[in-house]
C-alpha cells in the first residue's frame, strides 16, 4: 500500500464560520481514521489544527469564505478522498484536490 500526504483546498461555507457545530461535526466524522489530518489557515495570522480536535478547529477562528488547506498524511488516495469529502460536507463546501 502506497501511503503519502494528500493536500486539498477548502473554503468555509458555514454562515458563521467554523463555530462549534461544524467543528464538532468534523471531529466526529473523522474519528474512525488513524491518519494525521490537519487543517491549515493561511490568513488572519495563520495556524493549524488537528482535525480530530474540536477545540483546535474552534481555535482557528476561521470565518465564512476563507480558504483552508486540508492535509491528510499517511493515507492512501482513496482514504484521503473519503476524509476530504466528509470534512468538505461538514464545512458546507465541496472542494477540489490540489
């Protein structure tokens, strides 16, 4: 099995940004995965969050419309795309792979 890092761009589509409800939905949607899943914020001072942690996602303070980078590490292509789809749905946005 060829495990590698996969990167996706996401735009926050939730009306109130990544508040408690979508942050909880993201962490719950991916709890079954052992892969390293990071959400990176490049504007507003930057920052990163382990997507398994609702509190880390909340700490990003990502508002609606901002672009984020999703990194899925140590995953095969199919698993990375599955994780990407789940997180994109929780954010209210369907995104594309880089």
